[in-house]
């Protein structure tokens, strides 16, 4: 039996449920000058969200509050402020278990406070979307941009994408639900950006029409039963596996973990179609490549311009998805490179480590420059790192007035 | 749930496992079964891996029989002994993380209300004393302050049972348990008063050796939570293993504890009383006709 389609019908705000492909690819776009936080609001306006749960933490507080305005206007089914990030993520889980499309946002210490929930979401196959506007998690307390929290999220089983610009953010929020909710994927998505740089700066973003929105979430496309008691009364469990120290118990846990990661793998083809590839390359035939994600990519672009002025040709690989990790794509894009420069906004260099573990001849990787704790990354330090790798002397930045 | 689900697809009857046939033919769905009928119908909870003689199991069994609308009830639990039984019931059991059951239930009950509107879907949290009063304290209290409409049941065995007998906030003062080698230093937490302060519409304390009373409080709590506000039941459900209670003395212990610190108490807010009287015909809550006062 063909399900009855809602496409073409209107929601209570008069928005038309639109085929997502039409909405995202064919519909006219209006250039608009917005902050990243406002862009999140505009994407959510069009995302047919049932439940959003908020908690204040810089730099996502503004976006989370703006979505409250959307709720007041009637665009969102339910919205409230939880009592901590751990509670918020549990509340999000509950709403998703009940078959709702759920959205939330967090950052830095909030991500860490909530951490126990993320592998739980993945294991329970809840396609919640969590925006992560990265900030420092170090002591003493910092609110500044720093991407270290992403390295923790990457091990949770969630899909993890890293937006460079507000435009990425706008498109990926909407596309993210389409990928996450695929029956063969059905996983949560951590959609990350570098706090402040993306959330608090203004940019021109091409928005889809306000009167179009995504079709609502259909919880019966989930690969696991929706907890709404709309199913035959089977006993879902016999002998809770936690009780058993035997092979069947271990095998059950092991195979489920493998299935969660396999589901992330299966998201590849959908993500490639929506995001036009897991990576984006420019001049990847160059000997020298900058390979990174987030706003480090933007700084890389500037460095490439500066170096071009000096006659040094440098290519770029922008990594869009961290989970699934674009292993093949990175290997292919870097196969001719002699120097692979990995600029990062964190102290440990998780991106460089991932790339080293992916490519042959990993000594080609220059794990830097790295800044952290809110330090900016002037393109000049990327230029300097490249020159140093090439054995070209440059005036040090420290010597500058 | 549409009761149509509790039917066989025509032609498939003979292929369904006996367990499933029994659930469809003799289960409680769509019927108003009571604890006095125990033994004459297929129960939603049967097998469980909990310790022999555990009073918690008896309480959970009674509570599930008492659900007023099992075909539309979802349970939420957490780590602890109780989940080992509840997760084997023939109604959904949601597990998030240890101690976050009231957060999960808040989201769940809101999500279900969005999707199903006025059609009641009862959300019932069942969690241990550690899960409720210690690690889950913040989420429990906040769900009450927010007036989330679901029932919270604390299975109070006055100890962390599942991890092998550590002191909890609900342990009585002086008890020597693991992690309290010199005896517990502070009083048993007064969660009942906290429930009152936080605005629960119905609060009761019970022990499992009075099945009809257990049934009565569970029914009221679940019905009130549908429309009026949060409800809280605190049940003494002894841990015979950690407190070394011989299995044949479990009921005797419950009686002693009932007399000592677990007397039956029940608080029903005025709004909840009016609701039970009007909506569900509870005679004891129908306001008495005012006595005519004549003044000379
Ligand atoms: C975050 C976290 N901390 C600790 C545990 C370990 N843990 C599992 S069950 C349990 C004790 C349960 O005690 P209680 O809530 O009183 O329930 P009971 O087993 O006594 O019924 C603990 C501490 C856990 N699962 N998760
Ligand atoms: S440890 Fe105690 S509470 Fe847990 S099942 Fe055994 S007797 Fe019951």
C-alpha cells in the first residue's frame, strides 16, 4: 500500500510540505545577510521540528533562544528549557523515543556534560540533530572557540559533520534530517561549527522560500520500534543481556555496536548525494595541500591566496563529514601530494591524527599549525608552516610590530 | 494502541507461538483486569531474572496489573534491579541512562501528546531509590516543578541493590552498608515532602503486602497524571539479599517496616480529587453536599 503523501499539503503555519529535493535543489533562493545564529533559526523554521529543548551556554544560547521565538510563533510543536545539558539530551531522547523530530544545540562543557547520552542516542537509533557550536572545555573556564569536543563526539557512533560557513550550516541542518532519518541510517547527527566564527558573524546566506518546509518525520520508518505502544504486544526482551556473562550476551552487544557503525557507513551514499560529496577539493593535483575542516578551511583559503601571490601553488581539501570518515576520498585526493598541511583549532591535533591513520606515507602530514583556547589563526601562520615544511625561510610573525 | 493490534492476522492464528496466543486470548489488553483476578489471566509481566523472593518483583507485578490502560502505557526505567523485570513486560520499556528516567519521561510524554493529542498515552517511570533520590534527583525534582504529566514510582529498597549493596540517600540513618562502613551519617531523605513542595498532585507511600491498596494508588496516580500533573508513589520494596531477609520473612519484614516508617499515606490535591470524581466517578472524592447551617 502506498503511504498517503503529505507533500503539497500545508502545515498550520501555511508552509507547504515540500519534496526535500525540490526544496533544497530547485526552489529559488533568497540571499539574506544573517548571523550564524539567525541562520540556524531560519533553517529550523523550515525543518518541521516537533520538539526543541534548550539550555544556555555560549555561543549557542542565542540560537537556542531564537528557536524559542519560533515556538512562540507556532513553528515548533514543543519547546522548553531543561535543567542541564545531561537532562536536555535525556529529554530529547524521550521525545525521539516517542516518535518526534527533535532538535537541540549545545557547546563545549555542555557537550561534555551531556556526553553519556550521545552513544545512548546512537545505540537507541534516535535521529536527533544536535548543533554543536564548539568552544573550549579547558580549565580555567573559557568560552572561546576551540574544536576539541569534536574528537569526543567522533567516538560516539553519531554522524558528525563539520560546517565551514553559515551557508553550510543552513543547508546541512535541513539535509541532515534527510540523511539521519533514512531507515537504513537512523542515527543522531552532531552538526558542528566553530563557535563565534560561524555563530556570531554575519554572512550572506541563500535561503530557501519561507513557505516551504520539510515533510514531517515518520517514526514508522525507524528500524527499531517506536515507543508509542502502537505495536503488537510482544515482549521485546527476554533475559536482559546486561545480566548475562555469556557468549550470546557479548555477541549481542558486539553485533549491535557494529550495526550502529555500519549504519553510519550506510549514510555515505545519502550524504554524498545531499552534500555533493564528503569532501570538496580545489587544485588537489598541487604538491602541497591544506586538508582540514570547519573554519580552518576558510583560513586555509586565505593562505592559499597569499602563497599564490608569491608563486607557490597550494591545493585544498575541505572535509565535510568526520563520521562517516571520508577515507577513500582523502586517500585519493592526497595521493600526489608531497606535503599535507593540517591547520586545526585545538591543542591535540585530532584531525592530523585521523589523516595520518588514513593515508600511506603519513610522514607527508604536517600536523599544524594549531591554535587553541580561542586564539585566532591568521592565514600568515599557515603560510609560515608551509614555507617551513618546504624549507623556505620566512620572517617570523613574532618579529612583526 | 488500537486494540486491533491485539488480534491475529486471519489465517495466522495457528502459526503464532503459544506465548503470543495466550497474550492475545487471555491477556489484559482492553479488559479491566484487577489484582483479585491474578492467576486467571495472562499477565503482562511473567518471567524475570530477579532474586527469589524479592519483594520488588511482587510490587512491579502488582503495579503493572493496576495500570488502568495497559494497551496505551509506556514504562520508563533506569539502571537497577527493577529494570530487569520491567524490561521483560509485554509493553514498551524505555531505558536511557542511569538516573535520567524523569528527563526521558518528560520528553516522551510531550512527544506522545504532540502526536496523539487527547488520546491518553500513560507514561509511568519506575526506578530505584538510588536512581530517583540520588543520581536522578535533579531531573526528578525538575520534572515535578515543570508539572510534567506522568507518574513516578520509586522502588525503595533503601540500598543500591543492583551494584551489590551500597548506601543510598534513602537508607535509614545508622545502617551499615557498603560505602557506609561506619553507618549512614544522615537521615533517610524525605522525598514525600519534596514531592509535595515541588507540586505533585498525588503522593502515596505503600508497601507491597496489600495488593488492593497498591492497585488503588497506582490507578489513581496514573489517571491523575494524564491531565492534572505529576504524581509520585514511594513503595517499600525490600532487598532480601542485601538486608539478609530470609525469603519466607519478606512479607513479615514489609509489615514491620510499614508499622515503623512506611505507614500508608496518601495526598490528593483538590484539583485531582475533583478530577477523579468527575471524570472517573471516584465516589470518595465527590464533594459532600454542604450541611445546611441554620442561624436562629
Ligand atoms: C552513570 C552510571 N553510574 C553508575 C551506574 C551503576 N549502577 C547501576 S545500577 C546501580 C544501583 C541501582 O540502585 P537503585 O537505583 O537504588 O536501584 P536498585 O538496584 O536498588 O533497585 C548503579 C549505581 C550506572 N549504570 N551508570
Ligand atoms: S538484589 Fe535485592 S532488590 Fe535486587 S533483585 Fe535481589 S533481592 Fe531484589
